[in-house]
């Protein structure tokens, strides 16, 4: 009987750890494969590569279309993040601890872009802007991006406001500090990691946005993910592997940095 | 002490103007009889609902979401379980491996699968060198390829809520279940799974919504042979310039996603009440 129990427990462990190991490899392998293949000396995406070189990274120095798109994406993501923080943080403060039905309704509204198909929203925005006669421009792109990125700022900020010790704010007020002074000297420093984490995720998700950019960009505002997608649809260009390698390394470094300064991983759950 | 609701007014106004109003215009355009947009009718919706091709695209897309979500759950649950039960030193490594794909560009992640599944990719070179096949298999542009790629791309959305749910479970319950003579599997199905149900449902909802709307992965790994709703909308709107029909498909798609999300929300609330009871 005891041996049977031991066997069952062993079987359970083997299945669970086996599946966990499989998904670990599944999550990690694609990034590794891209990094390895980006150093190929050949002209194809053959894996393993026939030899190794930096040639595809060197080729990026002349890839002006990709550089142009990357520059646009960075600018749009920066503007989107700034506007998302400006609009999202006050709104998060307002609804974080409010139990009213109106606050709950606003919360659901602000979070809804996370689950609704962004492509439908992108098309709706295009129709809206063309109806009011506003041609697509960096401005329309930023507006569209803010709608789908502001939920990330809201989510992490609301979580950090919910953890605030409100007695701190009350004692600050009772000592005669003005609301603005209390906000600047006590509230803001305490919720700053939450805002930072949200701003970081908003930035990454704007930089990576496809479904909204698809409808709201034109040749002058080419976006990096869309440029890469169109390149991949046409031909399998190895320079895309080099771009991907750069993006993986930058993402990983930023992620580790944000983990240090804002405890990113705790704020994503 | 709390903040006034009026601090939310700027964002509420922004959403009213740039989120709700565009969606209302989408609805208005979908109710146009033709591309001239001069008379209103429900003809775009009847065209969709009586067209076997459109219906099959919708059904195919919704079913793709089920396949991806199931695979994510089967692989993601043990990973979250390993995170919670494994040694403390492994946790930072695991969290980086889970978060990196979430923050890496979706085009990059999809590109990785093109490299892996291609004719000269890692799977085919392994199969060829093991002598399991003489000619490279076609893995790209197959439904199986799309499901596996999407599962990897969306897995973090499943794993993160599961980690939260599993960390909340009192470890003593495991010991209690074992002490009462329940085997490992019985304890797992009767204690761990029911108590983590809120996390399972939250993870399934996020993965499902993300999988069926994943334009880039669907189009690059699926290729031209397989048509899913997002690409269908994009083609009708841009290549064919048929705005009323594109709007109608978008509305149908929005409604389908909303229905699925509401079902998960209701189930989530029930399961939370159950887990806390």
C-alpha cells in the first residue's frame, strides 16, 4: 500500500515537472533561436546556421527604412506613454479607493480595451477620424495608442494606490500640509514604482502595437512592427533576424532595469 | 481621505470622444446598405449571417481560440505550479522566462516560429538528421503550427494569473489532504484545481481574447491559406474598401468576444465565491 502511494506521488511529480520543463523550453527556445540565427553567415534562416558573422547586424546600418520606422515607433511610444501617465494616474487615484457604482463603471470602461479586439477599435478610429476630416498623422496614432495603452498604467497605479497607508496622508493633512504638498511629498513617492511599471508596459505595448497602427498610419508614419510584418510577408529577409536580436536584448535589459527600480514582476500579477 | 471622482474626468472625456464615439460610428457604418453609405439597412449583417464562408471564418477563429487556450492551460498550469512549489532560487529565473515573451515584440516572437517551423528550421533539421523523415515536412502554414506558435506567444497571460492563484492556496491543505489518505492526483484534482479556479478562468479569458485577435501571428504562421476574423476585417476594409461590410464583421467579432468575456466573468465571480466559501 505504501509503495503504491509512493508510485502515485512519483508519477504525479514526473507529469507535473515534465510538463513544466516542456513549457519552460517552449517559452525560452524561440528567443534563443532568433538570437542564434541572427548571427548566421548565410543568406537563409537555416538552423543551425552554416557559420557565424555580424554581417546582418552591419547591414542594419544601411537599412534606412527600418531605421525610419524604428524612429517613428520610438517617438509615438514616448508621446503615448507621457499622455497615458498624465491621463491615467489622476483617473487611477480617483477610482482606486472609491466604492461607488460610478467608479466601478469607469474602471470597467478604462480596462475594456484590454480584452476587446483592438483591430475593431483601429478600424472604428479610422472611420471616426475620416468622418471628422482629420487625416491620419502622428497625432491620430498617439490618440489611438493611448486608448489601448492607458489600461496598463491604470492597472499598476490602482494596485499601488490601494496599498497606500491612508493614515499617512491624514497625518500629513492634520499637520497643516496642503493637498498638493501631501501629494507631491508623500503620495507620489509611494506610488511611483507602480506608475513607472505601468508606464514601461504602456511604452512597450505602444512600440509593439499593430492592430491600431495598421489603420492609423501612412507612409510618413511607418511603424517598426508593421514594417517588419510587411517585410516578412514579402520575403524572409535575414536582416529581420538582426532587428529581432537587437529588440530581444534591449527588452531584456529594460526588463531587468525595471525589475530593479519598480519591482516589475510583482506588479504584473 | 480619498480623491474626488472628478480627477477621472479628463480620461473619461478622452474615452468618450476617442473610444466610445468611434465604436458608435463603427456601428453606424455597419448599418449602411452599401459602400455609397446613403441609406441604412441591416443588409451587411444578413449578408454575414447567411454567408457560409463568413460563418466558417468566424467558427474557425473561435475554435482556434479554444485550441490555443487548452494548450496554454495544459502547459501553463504545471509551470505556475512549479513556480510556486519549486525552490526559491528558481523563481527569478522562471519569472524572467515568463515575462520576456510578454514584453518582446509580437512580430519578433512570431518571426521566431517562422525560423523554427520553416523547411530549413530546427524541427525539420532534427527530424532529417534523426532519419525520421526524408523530405522536410510542411509545418508553417498549418493549423497545428498556428496553435503552437499562438500558445507560446500568449502563455504568459495564462501563467501570471495562475501563479497568483496558486500562491494564495494554503500549503497545509495539501498536507491535510495527504494525511487523510488522498493520493497525489486526488489531492490535485480535489484541492489544488478547485481552489485555483479563479486564476484558471482569468488566465483562460485573457489567453482566449488574445489568441483570436492575434493578427500578426495568425497571418504570418497561418499564411494565405487560413483566414481568421482579424485578417478578414483588414482585407475588407483596406484591400476591398468595403467599409460597411468590414464594420459589420467587426461588430460581429466584438459581440462574440464580449459574449465570451462575459461568460468567463460570470464563471469567475461564481468560482471566487466558491473558493472563498
